[in-house]
């Protein structure tokens, strides 16, 4: 019998190295089936409580993410535009700064540049 318990402990340790579930199972030696069933029901009730708390926490987290996303979209929509006017190789920005591309002189050749690095406004190139 002792060999079987040790085998069970080794198997449980291999499956669950971060929790001491195997110690709990090995120390719990119910004397009859009724005690074992009661313990199973108690553990199921505890698991249900944990699931309820997890679901509530998940719902709160989703609500917070939605609020942040909505705020971000609203702020992004409220951002001003910054009109860039090309003057030779340099762009004069609507916010009073100057910007020059070192690899290509045209804003159209820079698809990754959409926001003014000075004021944060969406870039609009003057015609």
C-alpha cells in the first residue's frame, strides 16, 4: 500500500509541480464513502465560488477595457489636424515647427508618418 501512495505522490508532483495538491490528497484519508462524497461536494462549492469571483473580475476587467478604448477613440477623434506645407526639402508644420525627411523629401513617401511629432495632430499635407 505504501508503494502505491508514493507512486501517486510522484505522479501528482509531476502533473502539478507548483501546487501542493498531492499533499492534500495524500493526507486526506476518508474513512468511508460518505465522508469522501461530502469532501468532494465541499470542494465543488469552493470551486464554484472561485469561478463566480473570476467571472465577476473578468466582467469588471472587460468593462474597464471598454471604457479606456472609448476614451481613447474620443480623444483621438478630438485631436486637431496639423497642416504641413512643403518648402523645398523642408516641411513647415501648422504648429510652427519645421521637419525634414532625411531619406526621402516627400511626405507621401512616408506612410508610417500620420501624426505630427510636435503637436500630436493628424498630418494634412497642404495642396
